[in-house]
């Protein structure tokens, strides 16, 4: 790759991120809209597929604006940047034990899994019965509700190589469209529901400990730790893929070959942090510092992915995108409004709004919605946070998210749908037994 072209592409991302922040903090102040989403839409509108074809900014025969060479770079970036995002997800955090997580957050966990697994079920059924016969859309598109809603734009873009490996390259563009529907719907629902509660502060505060760690921990150390985690993850995945090829050389089933790097990076980061915590060196890493790197990577990822979006794919499959998006919003909202009080014995509207936000627009949006919904969010943030080590590595862009597409490609959509249905029923029945036991105790 031409280094000058790569540098130009990064500078343009920085320009759009600047514009996105200006719009967010002037025209859209107070709304839960990521500046990167605004910037990505701007990059798409001003790109070569739309208004960019009429913009001519040249210097010494060099095009200074967005052209197809820039969008080609942008299209490749998300697959690398998402690894940085997931590698730092648990670094610098206090990781609760499994027992602590279950004791503190079982209702949250059950509620979240019911939405996440159910999104696969309703999405696959919609794809098999409606999209495939009426719109000639591949049934694997049914998994995009869960991938786009739970994982967000970053996870969808990070799965680009997996989409290509299973001969569903347009899946990334479809998934980005669905992720946008989920995020916007989460923002609208969250704002409406928050206005009906106590209306807390949506700003995320930095704790005193984090501020101290920022001063005491060098930024370069955190860059080195993130890089080391990614290297370990790459070695781990490469070893697993070699083992799969050796042990199942004669089999047509290929799972790990399609596995992207980012969920492995998340698991390695989790293991590294647990090891550091047990050795008494857990405070070596500042999660705030890690977040600075991860958040920048996520911002650049979203702008690049949206800026390189293939509008011809969206134009061809717009019905499928709207149908899947509508089904995902309807299902997630139904679980919240009709079953929220069953999962949560107290303050179900507040506790559930955070889970709804996460299930449609990633963890950060869920946390912001939770903080906005109440004037005293700390008691509700604790179970929400304790849930994450047992949730995100599985469905929030984790192992199930990464394996869903290869599983559908290898075993077929009906088998996958059946398995997800059984898991969904098991989650609901298991929580019902828990409630009964709690009532009798």
C-alpha cells in the first residue's frame, strides 16, 4: 500500500471526525448520537458515490479529496481497527468471578441473552420465510440483526473477511445499514423513555482512581500492552486454525478458518487482565488510557466503514434491510415493554433501558441511556457492569457473533435457527426456575 495514500486517508478521517464533533456539540448537543456516526454519514455524502464526484480539490495533479483509492483504504481499515477495540475491552478493569457476576446480574444477563439470542431466531425466520423467497436475499442475512444490533458498526465491519469467505461479501454493507437502524432506534427509544423517568445526567464521569492512573501510567505502556495482546491473540488463532486443518483435513466443515481475530483478542485481553489481577499487578493498566486508544480506533472505524459503504448494494436490498431492521426493533422493544417487569422485580424500566440500549446500539449506548434514565444510576450500573464479562465475550461481538456466520454456512440456516431456538427457550426456562427458587427461599 502507498504510505502517502494511507496517510491521506487517515487525515481525511480526522477531518470528518472534527466536523462530526462540531455538529454534535453545536447543532445536536444533548442527543445521544456518536460524533463518529455523524462524521461517517458526512464522509459518505461527500464521497465519490454522491457529492464527491463534483468536488475537485487538486494540488500539483494530486487529488486532495476523497476518491476511490481513499475509499479502498477505508474499506480495509475496519478489519484491523476492530481488533484494537476488542483487545482493550477488559484491560484495566476489575474482573468479577463467575459467581459474583451471576449473583449481581442474573436478571440483566437473562434479559440480555433473551434479546440477543432471540434476534438470531426472529432474524433467521424472517430471512427464510420472507426475504429469501420474495427478495432473493441469502438466508444468512437473518443473522445480521444480532450482529448489527449487538455488535454495532464496528463488529459488522470487522467481519468483512468472514463475509467474503462464506461468499456473502455484500453482508457487510447490509449489516452496516441494519446497525444504523438499530442505533438510531435505540437513541429515539432511549430519549423517549428517559424523558418519562427522572432524567439523570448522561455524561460519563471519570473516577478519582482513573484520574490518578492517567498521571501515573505512561501512554506508551498501554499502546505496548494492547499490541502485545493482539500479537498473542493472532498466535492463538493461527495455532487453532492449523490444528483444525490438521485434525479435520478431510472434513468439509470449516469453523476456525472463518473466525475473525477480534473475539480472540477480547478473550486474550480478558485472560491477561485476570492474570494480572491475581498476581497483584492489576493496577498496572489504566482502563481510562486503554479506552482513549480503543475509542479512537472505534471512531475511525465507523467513519471509514460508513464512508466506504457500497450504495448500490443498499439500493438493491433496501427492502431486506428495512424489514430486518424493523423486525429487530419490534422484537427487542417487545421484550422490554412486555417482559421487562418479569425479568426485573424492581425499577424494570430503568434497568431494562440499559439492556435495550445495549441490545440495539452497543454497550456504550446502553450505559449512556441507563445514566440518562435516572438521577442516581450507580445502583443500576453495578449489575449492568457485572453482566459484561459473561455477556460480551459471548454475544456482544464475541464467540457466538463470530461463529454464527460460519455455522450457517456449514450446517445450514434451519439447523442454526433450531439451535438458537433451543438456547432461547433454555434461557427463559432457566430464569423461570431461578425466580421460583428465589420466591420459595
